[in-house]
């Protein structure tokens, strides 16, 4: 069984979460982890599971303007932030508008600040809705992984939690594939 983890990341936190999820998925799946600006046109063809995640920007998925905001933030003197290659975009929102060949099973995650989701909003449910609209069956509830509010950095223990979530997707995903005869 094959899975692809597609992620968007400005500052590297969502990339680290994506890599940890992919590690966990490795329990049952052959996994490729791909930044959203590098997904090849035929990369999703024939795969069994697609996992998609990105940072929460202004309570949802990033837009060109919010990515500019992130680039500006990194450019501040002494910000200590290094941008990921491809941080300027395109992001998940733009990629979704070109999505074809969506696989049968999918799951969504985001990174967001460690405060109540009522305050922060969450990108993951929005990502999940787009996946469903593309015909994917969601094998898990949308999940959030937390960053600190000062300088973006994963909260302690989140990488491990992401790996465990990946393992749980590996188990649920294998059952879902078996049921659908994939
Ligand atoms: C322009 C901008 C808007 C943001 N808006 C939100 C928000 O509404 N809610 C939230 O929890 N975090 C928000 N954040 C913080 C991001 O969620 C955080 O930078 C991201 O999770 C870090 O992931 P990355 O390192 O992969 O970019 C925002 C960040 C930026 C740059």
C-alpha cells in the first residue's frame, strides 16, 4: 500500500510534523513526503492514502497575502526564523484547485498556536472538506499539532504525537484499504 503526505510549511514546523506522520505511516505503508510546491502531476496516481497538512493562517488555509506576512515576519531583524524553500507558495489552497486523481482515502492535519481552537481557528477541517469534495473518504478526524505563540516552534511532545497519529492512520488506513479491496 502506498501513501503520500503533502504539506505546506513556511517556518518548518508543519514539515517536521509531516515527516513524523510519515514515519508513523511507515508501519503499514510505503510513504512519500512532498512539499506542496513539488507535487508532480502524476504523483497521486494509484496511491491508497493521501495525508494533507498546512499551517493555520488567519483561522484557515494560507492565502498569498498571509504567506507574504510570513515572509515579512521572517525578514524582521533578529527574527531567528528561516523560511522553508517554496514558502512563498503556491500553498494548499492553490494546489487543491489543480487536484485530480484524488485517492480513495485521506486525512487532514494542521499546525496552529497553542491556544483554544475557538481563538486560533483551524485549517485542518477546511482541508478535510476539500478532500471530501474531491471524493476522498476521511479515515480520521482532522488533527491539529501545536506551536508556541512567540517564535514558531513545535510544542514539546508534538513530534512524538504526530508519529503516533501517523501510526494510527497506518492501522485505520490498512483496514479501510482491505474493506475497499485496494
Ligand atoms: C500570516 C500568519 C497568520 C497566522 N494566523 C494564525 C491563526 O489564525 N491561528 C493560529 O493558530 N496560528 C496562526 N499563525 C501561526 C501559524 O499557525 C504558525 O506560524 C504555523 O503553524 C507554523 O507552521 P510552519 O512553521 O509550518 O509555517 C499565523 C501565522 C502567520 C505567519
